[in-house]
C-alpha cells in the first residue's frame, strides 16, 4: 500500500515543485538561471521553455539567446537552434560565442561547408579562439583536407595545451594522411595529459566532443597500434 501511495504522490509533488519554480521566476535572469538548471539535469524541454521566456522578457540579451540556441542543439533541434543563433548574430554580428555555437550545430548536423565557413569567421574575429580552430580541424578532417585539418588542430592545441582533444584531432588527420608515426606521437601526448585515453572503451566519450563514429574508430585504431 505504501509503495502504491509513493508511486501516486511523488510524481505529483515533483510537478508541483516544478510549477512553483516556474511561477517563482519573474525576471529574465531568473528564467535564464532556471533554464540552465533544467539543462544541467538533462530536462531540455523545460530548459527551452524557461529560456524562451527569458528571451521574451529580455530580447536584447545576446547571451540569453545563445544559451537558448545551444540548448535547442543539445535537445537535437538543430534547425531551430541554427535559426535562434542567427538571430543572435543579426543582433550583434561580432559576438563570437554565437558563431562558435552555430558552427558546432552545423558540424554535428553534417553541414560541413557551413561549419567550416562559420568557424573560420569565428577564428578571424578572435585569433585565439581555440573552440573554432578545434572544430575546424574536425570538419576539415571529414572533408579529407588533411593539411589544413592538422594546422587548425595544432593551433587549437597551442591555445589549449591542457586539453587532449586537439591532439587527438591532429592525430586522426595524420593517421588518415598516412603519417602513422606522427599520429602515434601526438596520441601519446594526449595520453600523457589524460591517462584515460589509453583505454579503448573510454574513447566513446569523444562523441560529446563532436567526433563522428568514424573518427572515433580511427582514434581506436591509433590506440590499438600503440598496444601492438
């Protein structure tokens, strides 16, 4: 009987708590904070609703619109995410975070020419933009433009020396351009930064870093070659 009551009552209490949180929010910043909290919990629909309200209350806040666009991206709504980020860019054409987010939306969605164009512009606007250079390397690798993919990955590695992702990005381009030795050298550097890169099962997490399944498989090939 107690178990039945819990099943019936707990969902109602959760809904009431959620509704109270939404009702308590009155300002744009409160809705934005609420949206970020929902997003952190993986509750994307609620996060989007809160962030849309935040943007409605403060449409001139560019960061709020970019947050909304990024959350739409995380929810898998790529077209709407791109539209929202373009709106932010129209409002402030030199706002680099909007270009960074938009470039990732295009990269994940497979629109590689657009990803390269947007990230190139973001790198032009901010020459130390490691996000743009890193994602450029992934897009250029998929386009099989390996020399430029290596150049941009190396630039990202210089700008963010404690992040293994650019090193792995450079390694897969060296590997696919048949320079196996350099690929292995760079991958060893990634392992030195983070020992988990010495574990093949761990590499599936690279999906969160915008690697495709094919790029993850190439990474696994490099690691396997080091173990043989």
